[in-house]
C-alpha cells in the first residue's frame, strides 16, 4: 500500500470512529425506557414480555438479555409479582426494567434487596418514575463525557476511566447495601430484646 492509499485508509478509519462515537453519544442522550403511562394497557403473555423488554432496554447488540427462566426465578425469589392469569402488566414491565438494569452491576440478591427496601411504602408508578428520572440524569452525564472528535488514541484512556469509575461506584454501592442490611439486623435484634425483656418483666 502506497502512502496515498494509507492516508485514505487512515481517514476512513477516523471517520468510522467518529461516526460510531456519534451514534453512542446519541443513543445515551436520547434512548430511554418508556414512561409508566406509555406501558401497554393490556396484559402481555411471557413471550411478548421478552420481546418488549428487549426494546425497553438500551442495547448495542442483537440478542435479548431476558429469558423465560429468569422471569420465573424473579417471581420465585419475590422480586416480581406473580403473573395475573398468565398475563403481565405495567408493574411487571416496570419491575423487569429495574431488575434488568441493576443486575448488570449488582448480584440478583442485592438487586432484590435494594429494590424492595427503596420501594417500601411507594406505589409502583411513583417508584418507577423516580427510577427512570435517576437513569435519565446518569445517561445524560455519561453522554456529556463523550467527544465525537476523539481519535483512536483517546478511546483506550477514556474506556479505562469509565471502567475505574464503574468499579468505584459499584464498591460504594455494595458497601452501602451492607450497611443497610447490618442496621436492619441490629434493629431487629433490639426489638426482639425489648420484647423478651417486657415478657420477662411481666
């Protein structure tokens, strides 16, 4: 390959990188799960749910992230309400959106605990709305960090920065969950001790 051909090849490569960066930035800036009011107002069968959830989540490759077995396990573990006559409604679709997103960074056990604890006392719609607002802000922040003018030399450094940031956030999140769980155990023990003391005094 002569020098002219090499220059053309390099230019094509740079243009391709910029195009993909633009697509990534656009995806992060605009693609969002649907609002509560936009969920189907009729029940869906499980195969329809799996198809719907693929469109509900941000994906970069073909292939679903959710299987029928996963849905069954989430119901069995209490992360998701049982189907209503084999049909799934808004609260199921909202719950699956939350679970599928969080389990990318947390264990299913921690995901279930966090969702149950934070959702306690709120209805499904209010919780889902708050959840998607948090997601929207985080996606906007990430999109703002991306520069469509980066060349190939800039990508590894930024990818590393994002990976390290993800690690730090995951580390802090898991520790916060552990602190909450320990506090719950202590409070439960205190209540048990008080109850035992009251019975002994009687």
